[in-house]
């Protein structure tokens, strides 16, 4: 498809150039037309007209191609979500009926693979939505967004102990992206708290803290958590992708990102919003 577009553009460009040069030569040398201002205006009008035609020839196939890719991506994401959730749910059921070490290790490997697929799904989902929405900046209450995300997350993780302390605070940024950031940080906290996961979400002034009491990370790991595919050990599985997305979002919207962690004590991530965004009420 693009090869034929390239040939059409080249042919039209060569033909237009030849017509312009031939026309100028004919007017000046054959007819003896000497009004260069009118000649220049005519050349400009022809150039603009041909430019519009060239742009249409070049962009229409691209627009059609990207529309097709967008539809295909949305359909593929929708189809991926169901089998991943099915695998995860069945692993949990099988874990209750299988107690021998070999079966449990196999189930753990299946669950790890499903988790990796889910992470790729979440990343693609956010990137596609961001591309479609063009990151619409809006003003909204952070407490309302937190309530919406918790209503979504709590049923998915019934075994989590939640500690929620929030207040009303107005922010101005991309709402969809911030919701994905919150989901990512909460799910990371749960994922790396294998025993009795507990998540604390606290909003103090302009800082939102999302903390867990999981296995935590050492200083070396903390230095590389934003590297896209860095994986120090099994404790780091997935952290690079997720926190990389979080950091890019925060950098774009001027949100301070601070991560504190200690092995065996858990991890605390703080999002510091701009000082100018003030408390509601």
C-alpha cells in the first residue's frame, strides 16, 4: 500500500514541477509575458492546490491504516483480558485442592506467567487510551477518583486489609492516566505482600501516599526501579514496567514521585501534587 502511495506522490511531484517550469517558459519566452508578479501568484496558487492533493494522497491511507490498527488493538485487548482473568481465577481454585509441592510450584509458574501477561495488558490498555484521548487535562477532586478506583479494586482483592485516610483535594491533570497510576501502585503493593497484604492510602495536604507492608526493596534495587525491564530477582518481577509508566506520567504532569523502601518492611510511594492545587471546601 505505502509503495503505491510513494510512486503516486513522486509521479505527481515530477509532473507538477514539469508543468510549472514549462508554463513559465511558455509565458516568458513564447508569449513574452513580463509581469512576474502575476506569474509568481499563479505558481503559488498551483503549488498550494497541488500541496493539498499531495497531503490527501499521503494522509488518507495512513489515517485508514491507523484506524484499522486502533480497532484491532482494542479488540485484541478485550479478547486478552478474559483468558488472563480465567487463568488467574482457576489457579486460585486449583491451589485450594492441591497441596503437594510439585503441583504448587507448577501453579506458581502459571500464575507468574499470567501476571506478566496482565502487566503487558495494563500497559497496552493505558497507552492506547492515552493515544485515543490525547491526554485530556481536566480539573477534578482526587478524593472522588480514589473512591472510584477503590470501588473497582476492593472486590478484586478481598483478602487485603485497607487503611484509607483521604481528604478533598483538587488536581488538574489527565484523569484516566492518574487512575491507572493509582491502580498500578496499589496492585504492586498487593503483589509484593505475599502474606496478609495491607495497603495504606493517605492524603495529607498535596501528597498522596500508597504504602504496603510487603517484602520491600534494597538500595540497589531502588536505584534501578524505573529501568524498563530491570529484574533484580523474583521480588522485582514487573516493577520496572509499572513504575516506568508511573514515572513518565508524573514527569509529564509535574507530579513529584518519591519511593521509600526497606527489605522486609515494605514500600511507600508518594505522589506530590503541585502546590497551586488547593483543597476544596
